[in-house]
C-alpha cells in the first residue's frame, strides 16, 4: 500500500516555488501545549521527541492568561519553549490567544465583548508579537484559534453595533429588488462580515508589528460553518489557510469507516478556498477522546497513517496533530495527545514518524506535489445552506440582546460518483 501511495504522489509532481508556509516536502508536526508547572526539562523533552521522530513543525498556543498576571507581563515560560524549538530545528505556528478564563473558555472567544475589550486584545497582540517576532523558531502567526461560530448569534455590544452600522451603510441595494417575498439574510451576512472584520483587524496589527512572518487561520467544523467564512477576502491578509479535523467533533455525518472520505472532503474544501495560498491540516486528532468530544474515538496507528496519507495526497503542505502532550488541567486534560502518560511516544506517534521518514527518504519524489484533477465538481451554495439552517431549527425572535444569525445545525448532502 505504501508503494502505491509513493507512486501516486510521484505522478503529481510539478515545478513550483516555495512561498510562505509552503514546504519543499510536506511536513508533519504536533501541537505542543505549554502551561504553568512545566519545567525547562519538560519543555525540552517535548521538542526533542518531535525532532527524534522526524516531526519538524509545531504549534504553540500563546496563552495570554499565562503571560499577563497581576498587571505584569512575563514571557519566561514561552521564551523557554521558543528556544527549545530553535535548539531542535522545529518551526512554530504561534496561535494568538488573548487572556480568557481557561476553565470555561477552552477554545477561546470568537469576538471581543466590547470596544474596551478589543483595546485589551490589541494590547495583548502588541506585547506578544513585539516580543516573539525576534525568535528564529517563529514561522507564522495563527491569528485566532478556530474562527467561526456555525451561525450562533452575535451578542449585541457597543462594538458589534458600531461595526453593524458601518456595514449596513455600505451595502449596495439588491440587484433583485422587486415585489416578491424573499428571505432576509442580512443577519447571517453580517456574521460573515463581522468574522472577516475581526480577523482583518488582528492581521493588520500583526502585519504592522511583524511583516516578516506568515499569517494563518484554521477554520473548524467546516461542514457546519462554511457560511461564516469569506475565503476570498482572507487572501488579502493571510499567507496560508488551515483547517481543524477532529474526528470526535467534526465527522458526525460520517460512519467510522467513512472517516477517510471526510478527511478528503474537508481537505478539498480548504484547498479550493485557499485561493492559491498553501493549505494545512492545522489540527488532526492525535489520540483517544472519551470526555472532551461529541463522539468517543481513538484512532489506531493504521488510522493515523491513513489520515496522514489522505491529507497529503489532497495537497496539504503539512499536518499538525492535536496534540503532542496532553493538557494537565481543564476540560481536555489527559486526552488528545500522541504521548502516553509516561511521556513516551505512542504507536500513533510512531506511525506518524514512519510517514515522516518516508517523506525524508523519498524527498525528491515528494517535492512540489499537487493532487490530480478530478472531472467531477461538487458545488455548494451558501444561500441554500442558510435556508437549510432555518428549516432545520426554529428561529428565536425578538431577542433584543443579540443579532439573529441562524442556527448551529445544518445538513450538507454529499453526492458521490462511483466508477463503473
């Protein structure tokens, strides 16, 4: 099977240049969770394990709650991580993560709570980017962890009201303006606009502070959140596009044997919407999940290898597992990691290392790859998805504290063409 993949991918080889977050040979890595209580030796060991297993890229969440305490900024913990990454030749995606309550906000907030809160976010970004832009291990800034809400209501605040008023005033009259009844999608459209506005706001600040490093985001739940994203607009301020693929969260429309189809589908969607930029699988489930996911699931070593090969054959520049080491606290504690509880490589990490080794040994065959073009094109329509949302779940109306923006649930039909 391995030889077939090598032959297939070799046939896709092209001659193209290297750009931001684009790899000469596809790379594999993992999220290294840095948290208080870890010693310098602990942190060194995490990056050494990556290096020893041929994993050359990592993602680090830059917890503002760890850096800003008692009115003071202290970057020592993360300085240790960046120096360890440099020591072992690991390139870092640094995820901006402004201060928040870790116990109740594991994934991070999607929008600031007010204009005053936005000013605090800007202060965090300024402090973190200014400090860490000098580290050689830094490769790219992930502007926000998993943007997108899946249609969940935008809370009405002084900031959202101000942005909404600006957006409403700038909208052009509908070219289909007539006397027929029609659905009003202004609130859903504003959700998409507001998501773009906030990401662009962060990107502008990051670019002013550090124009040398890349800018990245990782949309999540994309089979449910597609209408939230204006991918074309993102090309203005991103250098690469990613995606989160968590089998315990994002694959509800698939049975377990169909998970590779889901990986392929999500990769195709993100590759198409990267608009020419490199695309990454920024998060791929690494380990057993029983409590901190919607569906209990533990990929085997064979599954891990299969999901990697499917992602790379779909054109991904690389795959970053969530996570290398398990978190020690909060809702995800003890789950998701590629290490066992003695901090030793699991069989899943060894499977990932084997794939990385193949990449290293056959580098010439894997350089400058692209997936084969398909004669079948699947189309989706944002307006149709919004209609499905409204039809599936009754709308809550007359809520003066939020903008009604549809519902979280949707159903996407995947049409398959089988060869005969």
